[in-house]
C-alpha cells in the first residue's frame, strides 16, 4: 500500500483493467445531502449532494453542486476551487476545527496549472501522522508526481453540475473496509482543510461497501443483544456468520426475521449479499403460587401474571383460633406483611398454627356473682385471667376454691390458664346490725370511771355487734349508779 504512493512511478504501474464504465444516473448511491446554498458566488463549489458506487475494480465518487463545478477556474477573481474526497481505511476519520484528520488517502481535483481544466491527484499519508502536511506547501514543483494520468488507475469528468471521479481499488491497497468524507475549498495550501467552503454537515464519515464485501445489519425488537462471530464491519462473499441472541433479564429470545428465520439460538447466516436480521425478544411473565398450611388465608396487593422486577406484598390473615407462624419455600421469615420480588416463577407457603386454649369455669355460692360472670370462658394458653367476686346485699365474700382447693380470699384472684380450671367463689351472710336505741341508731359518749372523762363518739348503727351493744348498756347503768352514790 505504501509503495503505491511513495513512488509515483509504481502508482501508475498498477494492473491494467478494462476501461471503466461510469455509473448511470440511477446506479449512483446517494450518501449525503446538503441543500443549504452559500450564495451565488460559491454555487460552482457548493455541494448539494454526494454519491458513490463501486464495482470489482473501481471506486466511483460524485459531488453534485448548485452550479457547474470548475466553471470559474478561468476567472480572474475567485477562480480557485478544489473538490476533495478523504478515504479512511481504519474507521477513525474525524473533523476537528477546520480540518479533517486520520484519512489514509486524499483524492481531489483542482485546476493546478490554471488552464481551466481540472487535474486529479491521489495522496497517501506516508508518515502516518494522520494528515497530509508532508505535501505542503502543495503547489510545489513535484506535485505532478501525484497526478493520476492513467485512466486504468483513475480519472475524473464534469457533467452538467456534477464532478465525478473514479480510482482503482489497487491504487488504495484493496482495503477490506473504508470510510469517506468530502469537502471543497479554494485551493488552499492546507490540504487537510475541510469547512472553508463546504463539507459534510454531519461531520461523520460514511462507510462504503467493498466489492465482494457485504454488510450484516442486526436490529433488535424488545430488550436484548446479538453477538456476531466473526464480528466485522463487512464480510467476504460466502462467509458464515454465527448470531447469538442474549436476552436481558426478564426477557426471552423469540425468533429471527427478515433475512434469517426461525428461533434456533445461536443460528448461522451465509453472507452472499448485504443482509439484515431482526432479533425479537419478549418480556417474561411470572406466576406466584401461594399455599396454606393450617387455618388462614393470604391477601396479595396485586394479581398476576407479573413482570420482571414486580414487587408483591403478601399479608397472612389467620382464622379464629389460629396464629401466623411463618413463610417458607421462596419467602422466609415471619414478617407480616412481607414482600417478594418477581424475577422468576415463585411459590410461597404460609403456615398457621392452631392456638392452645383452656376453659375457665366460674361458679359461685348463693350471695354474689363474679366478673367475668359465672360460666365457661375460653382463654389462650398462658393467659392470666383476673376474677373479681361481687357480693350481694347482706352477703360478703369469704374465699375462693380453685379446682376444689381453697386458695384464699384475695379479691380479685388471678388464674393462670395452663389447663382447664374451675374457680368457685364462696359468699356468706354478713353479720346482723345491733338493735337501735329508742328506735334510732345514735352516737353515744362512753364515760369510763368517775372522772366523767369523754371518749370519742362512735356510731351504734350497724357498726357494732350485739355483744358490744350490751356492754355499752352495762356501762351506762354503772354510770347512773355512781351518780346516786354521790
């Protein structure tokens, strides 16, 4: 490749091909459109559209301008115009500022000798510094060394408002792949200059197709990726490429379409033309199965089927006499409610445990009741149940019997439910009140001794027993006797 351009001699000693045939109007491939017009004075070097075509021996390039290219080459003023194609073989061509870099070849037409007809040149980046500065200043005595004069190597022509060029694949090293970018300038000494007058608007190189080389375009529907083996920009005729579809989490590969059909994965395709393959992925749907052990149910905040990453909340609801124990299978622990993330089909078991209960039977003798009321009451194992005895009028609480055993007179009494129990409340009649004095229960003053000293008043009404009342009467009689003796 280097020898072809370092020695211009070898450049034109390339194998001779039959005279190329220019593509017809319909055969050109449009690769760029630039409808913006700079102004009438620039129309002849202001590009409107860019095209390319190829065959087994040549690469064809065309720039369509707003006016006839080169029409002002012989003008006394503003008569300089250069039409350039940068050819990149490595896929790293780029625009920076007002220059284009990293092209291996520069193919252009200009009126170097100012004879109103253009000459075509092919330059190669001989020192690998990503530009063509080694040829500057360009209008030097040896520029003719790089002029393409052999029509079997390349040539150019102007047809109406179009300037067309072709160059042999041999002269640019028969590349397995290549990229192109165009520009026009005013024949500046800076050969790398791009946007002086016009250049590709997107500032992105356009990849071309090599004869016998085919492209494989892969499109994705859904969420996933496709790998190619071998992974190349283009493929030689007959190359077998293996395609492997890899779904993203929550998706599955469905099928191939367009130039490849079926659902085999991986699958192969033979490159005998440009191919397009579409890989379709579908979203997975997941189920959540809930099983119950014991007495209860489980509520879900959303019903299935579920998508990848959906979060479902489960709430365990025990039946009466049962308690929730825990989750198992694809969910563990005993938090309630609890959540589960759906990234596959899931099964959850909710276990409920029947509660142990005991019966407390409360009975009473005549003369009172209890709280809770007499009767049978069911409590969970280990419950502490306070029972209060409530005597009726004329009765007083005496003591408790728990399972026929006297357990004292504490009121209330607490029963621990570690078995079935019977609690019996015993009541007895309250003492009768003392007789009333003169039909009334009045407070009296007791005076013991002869000093007439006073003692605190007490009430005779139901607070004293009959025996105490009799004693008080005797004391009163003793007081009267003492008074008579005085």
